[in-house]
């Protein structure tokens, strides 16, 4: 099959013919890829920063936001048939460890993460397990929902954590109105009760956030801390969800957050430095959020089917993977992009 593979860090992906994935365990399922979402994590994988956390298995196929059709199924697969359209939860979890039994697939002790620790979806076929699959509703095309598998549930989990604090009269600042941010606005509208302020460096993305239900927008132009103070009557946002996670956004969030406020870190790549005196004196709550579990993806697909979460996405042929990654790097993408084999 054709695959677009990472062979060396900081180099473009290489288009190669490789063996089709094969069923090796009875719970394995081979998916014919209908769409593979392009994610900032793919850029971080190419940069090699994930290698520190989990030893990236070079050379390998990236792509962890996948949807398609069941192509082959192992002998114990009972819930799906060949041809079923499915979205693929990003990890193949074991189902036996305590984390799995608690419903936290992302913390599975025996986790396989196609696109990060094993071959992913920038290819014609992908191997995962039955446990990762959710059947698509009638009429839903895999390429139209693939980014919900990661961008979608990552926004969903962060908003679920934040929403109980978003009481009437509170202000939530969402930093970064890209692939995750535009979904988070809609989910915050659904689950939270306070006002939503969108912050981004790009006016077009801010306008999209307003269309999706943000109450206020602020352009990150150097005067944005002042603008946030103004909109929050000098006390700062009750909640900040940071979808960017770079040094600047960490530092500014710590400056802006209201006393007793909650800071959710979703984007990553920077380093968060905060004096412990500030943590106790201002009672800062700093909370990380990682992708989402199977149930969260299931719930998100139900909201999507009801039209309550719209995905702004554009498709490209998979042969343009390197060009699309370059556009993402240069901040030229609005919403999400999907590669179609
Ligand atoms: Zn991702
Ligand atoms: Zn497990």
C-alpha cells in the first residue's frame, strides 16, 4: 500500500510502498482510511519532541485522527462487519488494566497509539483494535469527521473538565482558535454558562469563533493582556483553556488568570514556570488534559449527529501531505485539514 512516512526528524515525509497491515491478534481490525486529520502533534513528531516521551519508532507512518471503513476483522471481532464506516479512537487500549476498566483509555498500561507509537493513518490502511471503533451514523462520511477522533475529543475532554466552573457571570478565555479552539467554543456553549472570550493572532479565525458562538474576540497583537483585563473588569478570566501551550501563552495565562481560577493546558511544546508563592497566594489551579476517552468520543459523535458541533475542515489528496503540514506550520490553516488517500 501507499504510505507517507517519517524516516528522519526535521525532514519531509517520504512516500513509500509498504506491506499492507495484517491481522495478528483476534481483536485486530484493519481500516481502509477514508480520511486522516492533520494535527499540530504531527509537526511535533516531525520535530522529534515526542521522542523524549515515548521513543518514536522511526521509520513509521504518522496520522492519529482517522476514520474509514472496516476492511478486515480478527476472529473475535463481533461488533463490526467488513464495510462498516467507523471513526477510530486514537489509541488501541487493552481493556484489561485498571485504567481501561476505569474508562480512561489514554492511561492504558499497554497502550498502542497508531500514528505515535505504531504505524498511523497517512496511508491506505491502518491497524487498530475493535475497542477503538465507533460506527458512524447513516450518511456521515469518514473524511468529514476524521478530525473529531483527536482534535474533537481533546477539545471535548478539556471543556468537560472546565464546564463545571463556567457558572453564570464567569468569563472563559480560549487561547487559539484553530482546529481545537473552534470546536471548544461550540462545546463551551453547550456545557458552560458564562461568557466566552476567544483569543488568536488571526482575525479570520476570530471571526469564525464568533460565528460558532464566542461572546467576545481579542486579537493577540501585543495589547491583548490589556484587552483581556478590560473585558474582565481588571480581575482576569475565571477559566483559561490554552490550546497553544507555548512559553508566551503559559506566561501570559499565569499573569491574566483570576485568583482561584482554573488554567487548563491542552496545547504543548513550551515550558510552564510559576513561582509556588503565586500558586498558593492566588490559589491557581493548573490542570493538564490529554486527548479523551472512548466514551467522550462516543458522546461527541452524538452531539455532531445532532448538529450541535460543526467541524470546519478542508480535504486534500494525501499526496499533498508535506504541503499541508507546511501550511499548518505557517499558520495558514483555518479549522482542520483532512488527507484523503
Ligand atoms: Zn492530534
Ligand atoms: Zn489498558
